[in-house]
């Protein structure tokens, strides 16, 4: 098999490349992004690339290539290149930048599955998992919940109870890097050419899992075995690794906060099983807050729907709406600004 196919290159991507005016040049996939340097794996090996000026200034920060993106580049000196174009993004994982209202950051592109990793200690938090899932579903990426450090003492019954609504919707794996059969099961869930991104708090064992899946130390891991989510972050960059035999793994640094950048909470309602009940609401545009004949509220009252899951839904939906309004306003502002620039250019021209 061609090396690049193992990284996910396929006929569909080749078709997309043919639409670029730069289709005669080389293509490859971004494996690591340094400040201004992009490591790109291609059929001819690894290239250290930079962006052309028009790529750099013609795009907003979240549109610049990120790990996983497929790019077209002009090579020189055997292992250097200039990125001149990128294929249209698909299945990209975004997050809202810390402290901003609507600025988003691209974490990884062309992702098939996202492993949401938590450890079976204080880090375990099903509400946080739902937040990740909401974001991931919106991008057509398949969410997978990985509960790591199963060798630690934990209350299996309490965990099963807390995640039972998720278990019905998405795959859940209980793993430990000290229990090889759990790693084997996780590996079997990844198929050739598939791209998996690992997300979750610092210290939960994302890099350790990548190493265990590859059966060799590819990434640096912490030597403190507790996941505090507060301490020093061990991984400092997003990095793509080819797993022997199959699969492309993208490790990411731990994130404490994961702001939503979605504007449509429909898939969230489905995942949290709200939509199952909503079908029976009296009003088709029911918001399930205080409307008469709301079947969702009835399900909460009767205990059919866990009130914590319902509250989590309301909270995430509010956040999604908030993001969508801010995005809309930002776009409006950007538009009126570019109109102003156009006006000024015209006026200048008339002098
Ligand atoms: N007991 C136990 N410890 C584990 C397991 N997996 C990872 N660890 C330990 O947890 C600590 C943190 O692991 P890392 O892999 O560095 O965590 P990370 O999620 O990559 O953290 P950041 O890079 O900071 O985001 C290390 O000391 C690992 O040895 C596990 O299954 N069981
Ligand atoms: Mg790490
Ligand atoms: Zn309702």
C-alpha cells in the first residue's frame, strides 16, 4: 500500500486536488504545526513547509492549515516546501478560543473519530463528555468515550449508571495502559486509513494511550500519575502519528475548557435522547422550558429522563445559541468593515 494511503489519501481527495489550479504540484498531510513551519508528510517523505504570503494573509487564523489538513506544496531542496493551497476542509474539529466570544480554533482536520479521554478518578465527568460530544457530532465526526486508568480503584456501578444514556448512543471503552487486552480492543476499533483525534484534560493518559496503541514510545508522557487537570501540561502541541498496520492518531495537549462553536443543537438533542420525547410535545416548535403539553418536561417529572441530562441539554443549547448569535454579529461587522474598505478604495481611486 502506498505510504500516503496509510495516512488517509484516497480517490475522493485526489478528485478535490484536481480542482486546484496547483494540481500539478505535490500534495501531503500536515503532521505537526510549529509557529510558522508546517511538517508535511508526502509520497516523497517529510517536508518542512512554509505558507505563501497569500495563504498567510488571505485567511483568518482558524482557516490556516492545521494538523490533518491536506495541502498542495512546491518542493525544493529535497525536504523543504512552500504551501500554495489546501484542500477544502472536511470533518474539522474546532474549539472556541479561551476568553473569546466567537473566535474559533481549528484543532484537527479530516478526522473520522474523536476519542474523548477521561480517567477513572476525579477527572471523570459525564457533563464534560457531553460537551465534547455535542461539538464532535456537529462536525460529522464519530465520538468515542474512552475511560482510562481502569487499573485504579473505581466504582464501576456508579460509572455505569452515570453513562448509561451515552452507552446507548456511542461506543464506550474502559482502558488501562497496564491491561493490554483493553488496548487491543481499542486498537481493533480503528481501521486502516482512519484518523482518530484524542481530546480531554491534561494527565488523563492521551499520549500514554497513543504510545500503548503503537507499542512504542512515540510521545513524551508525564511521570506524575495523577490527573489533576490543573498541573503542568506534558504535551504542548498537536501531533500526528501513524500507527503500525492501521490508523492515524492525533494527540492533542490537554484542555481544561472546551467552548462550543456549534450553532445547531439538533444532534445534541438526539444524542441526549431529548428528541425521542420531543416528538410528542404539543407544539412542534416547543423549547421544552415551560410550554404546556411538553413531553420532555413530563419525562423529566416522571423520572424517565434524568433531570441532570435535561439540564445539561439546556445549558449546552444556550451556549450553542449564544455562539451562533455572536458569530452572526461578527460576520455582519466584518461585512460592514469590508464594505467601508471598498468605499475607501473607490474614493481613493477617484482622486
Ligand atoms: N494508573 C494508570 N496511569 C496511567 C494510565 N494511562 C496513563 N497513566 C499515567 O498518567 C500520567 C499522565 O499521562 P499522559 O499520557 O502524559 O497524559 P496526557 O493526557 O497526555 O496529558 P497532557 O499531555 O498534559 O494533556 C502518566 O504518569 C501516565 O503514566 C493508566 O491506564 N493507568
Ligand atoms: Mg499528552
Ligand atoms: Zn417540549
